[in-house]
C-alpha cells in the first residue's frame, strides 16, 4: 500500500468536521426581570448548544456576575439581582472564550476532560489540549 492509498484510507475514516465559523452560533441570552431576580429564559438551550454541564456554566456565571443563582424546575437560570441582557451576554461570551473555544484552532468542537486531577479543554478538531481557568 503506497502513501496515496494510506492517505485516502485515513481521510475516509476521519470524522467530518464542518469548516468555517458560521455554523457555531450561541443563542443570545433571553433575560427579563422578575421582582428582585433576573430570569434567563433560554438557559437550557444555551448550555445544550455549548454542550456543557449546566452546573459548570452556572458556577462560572455566579462568579462572573458576583451573585447567587439557581436553575429552576423549568431549566431557567434565576440570578439574584437585576442584570441587563448585555451584562449576561458578556459573561456568556467570557465562558465561551475560556471553556468552549479551542485556543489553538478556534473550533468549538471541544470537551472538558479531567487529566491527572486537572480539568483541561480537549479539542476534537485539532487534538490540542489547553488549560482552563479555575472557577
């Protein structure tokens, strides 16, 4: 088997990874005030799109926004205090940058994995492993 045959075989067996940044769009957070609480209506859709554990995302947001929060029985995030949509969107963007996007190739096709007791970001597109900030 020569090089060309091996290359063709490898390409056939490799997973399809869509190219271009257009395919990965994080939904904008839909937030509204409810008394002294801010409710994030589409929280479930957002963490599903990011393929991240809702508790991990929630811990980050609590730290970033400096407030307490919980996930209600309808999958919505409820933050103590009044937060504007842009403030929540900025916090979400910081999460995506630190815990979703590959620092090497920019791909969102990543996973958080434990490696020797430390959580790292593993890219399924390029194979890079990078550290993530502590929450």
